[in-house]
């Protein structure tokens, strides 16, 4: 799904200035639960989700963890029946395995974007802000602004990671792409009702993901 987060920044004159950030989300429950990167939605005043049927819905943040850059959001529309993704086992992938990065590159209209590549390396570690992200998948599949929070998947549609970061290489005029979020084929996180509670902070990642068809990707 396409994720757009809206913020109100303050200029030096003190006037609020609206700002929008574009990203991508992964449907994990047919009732409207979506995971994305925390940096896509944290601190937003409004979130809008565009589902694969091209309908736009308001959503809210259920919880997020900046240390793992994971966020859980829920679409507010009632009575949804969405297609959730299927998860693969990220521990089984090896360098050279083909992968697909799905997202909404640059936040442009026209539906999801797809890029093909291979796993370049696994268990990568990179510094991001005040945290060090570990256990990342490095890939040469193109990840652009707007892809953050989208799925990195095997060719049979199994999600093995979340498109999270890209590091520029000025001398080569390219970016090195990284995906986080370790997955197994049977995640234990299953939202059961609108009254379910979810941890934030360091406990969130383990609750969401213990150590489908592309239409579910949005």
C-alpha cells in the first residue's frame, strides 16, 4: 500500500508549514493492519493509506520503535477485507538469490513500482542516526525515496524484509540498498481485534516478527 504522512513544520517566523512524506506499507492483516518504517510515520499529524483498489483511507499509528525503524499502523475504515502478504524465512536467503523490491518510488501516482535485483550480502550492519541497524539484507534492487517500508520479496512473493535504507556512493553515482525486519514463514503476530494492545519500543519488533501474491503488497 502507498503511505502518505502529513506534518506541520514550523519556520523561523513561527508559522506552521505543511509537509508530506511518502512511503510504502505491508499489509499483514486483512482487517487493515499495516507495517512500515517508523521514519515514514513517526510524529505525523495525519496518515493516508492508498490500498490496491486505489481507495484512500485514514490510518493511525498503533506503535513504533525507532531502534528497529518499525511501525505498526491501522487503517481506520471498518469492514475491510484486504489481502495480507505471505512471509518467507529471511534466514534461508543467500547472496545471489533473486529478489524484488516493491514500493511507491518518489510517491508518484500510477501504482506500485517494482525493481529486480539479487541479494548482495546478508547480516549487514550500518549506522543510522543514533542507532546501529544490524542483520540487514544488502541488495542491488533499486530502493528510492517512497520505497521505505515496502517489501523485499522472493520471486514467489514471500516477504523476507522491509526496504529501509539506501546509502549513496558518489564516486559510482549509485545507491547501496538495505532491507531490515527478519521474518519467518509463520509470524506469531496476528491482530485479533480493534482492542488489541501492542508494545512500543524494543519489544515491538519481536512481537511483530519473531526471530503472497503481489497484490497484497500494495
